[in-house]
């Protein structure tokens, strides 16, 4: 978590954006989800609308490919907590769409090995124009590593335990589902259909096995 309030106490305030960007890059290298926090929409404690600077701040977190954004006093003591979440969701969603449409990622990391398996999964999905990546998740490790490569398609994580599905909610682009039947049958097709994906290629990750299948 990038707690920018605490960070600004420890370092000069003008260095906080650069350090935040460095932390995001480092987390991607180490396959760790990263949360951007502290006064994302601070003025909405007492106001129905964010400032232009706050809108840019939230959007910038999406452009930097942070996994999650976090509220604090905006939703604990604010006058309209639901409005805060709706506002943040609108900003992040639009920024994500724009980042996909203009896919140059200026926060891209360069020091991931070429033979990194998660990069291979993301590359396979990109080169084959896959509709989704489906991961049968016994734990959070594989799904998190793929998420850290920031593919611009959904990562559907089929889990058999609620705790794993809940933890994966923090990772960017991951759509977790807890379903013992789908997990036990390794039913990637119905998992994809459950998220409205009815055609195209699926990259399927099941332990050490990676495959490409076509959803009819």
C-alpha cells in the first residue's frame, strides 16, 4: 500500500509522486498487488463533487496501473459514501478504457526476464487476441503474477475457497469466482460465459499447464 500521507511525513512532499511511481514499478517486478491510498477524493468528505485535481489523481493511479485505489475518511465520515465510490469507479473505468485504447504504457517495467512464465501468458493472450485469461486458482500466486503483467483483458480466477477469491479482488483486472463445481470440472468455458464472454480465444492456466482454446 502506498500510504502517501505517511510517505509525505518521511520524505520531501515534491518527491512523493516519483516515489509512488517507483513503488508501483517495484511491486510489478516482485509480483505484488499495489494499492494507492490517502485523500484520493478528500474534498468529498464535505462536498458532493471532487476537485479537478482529485479527478486527475485517481485517473493517474489507473494510468500507472495500480491494482486498487482506496478511500478513507471519504467513506467513513463523508456526507455521501456511496457517491464517493460511484465517482471513483467512473474515473477509474474511463481511465482504464483510455489506457487500453492508447496502449502505450509509460510505467512499463523492463527488468522482467524474457522467459518469465507470466509474461509468456500475457504475450500469448495478446498475440492471439484472446477474450480472457482463465486461471484455476489454488492460491493467489499465479493469478497475481499474471495481473502484474497488466494484460488488457479480464483475468477470470476460478477458486474453490472464498478467502482466495476475496484476496484476488485487490489485483487489477482479476474477476474472481468461488465455485467448487467449475473448479473441480476445470470448466473454463462456463466460467467465461458467467462474465458475459461468449466467443473468442481463452488462455487457460491450470497449475503448470497453459493452453489456448476457442470458445464456441
